[in-house]
C-alpha cells in the first residue's frame, strides 16, 4: 500500500469521526438538564462540607476563636 493511499484513507476516517464535534446547538435555558444541575450543586456542597470537616479536624477553627494567656 502506498503512502498516498494510506494518507487518503486516514483523511477520510478523520473527517467522518470529527464532523460531529463541530456541530453544536445553543443550550435550552427554558428546560435545563436537572441531572447536571443537581450534580454540580451536590458536588459543590459535598466539597465545602469536606473542607469544613478537614479544617475542624486540624483545629483551624478552634485556634482562631481562643485567646492565649500570653
């Protein structure tokens, strides 16, 4: 198989595979994807809660609110 034939085959496959990547539509703001919205807010709440737990475990909140005797 010659190089030109390999190249033309590769080009034809790449055009077919990448064509759907460039087609897009505007998101419908009247009907949001509630699964994605829930996952986004749920992940955010989980990460903030995890941060709070880790900072409580390390004593960051306790040290800030206590007064030293010095």
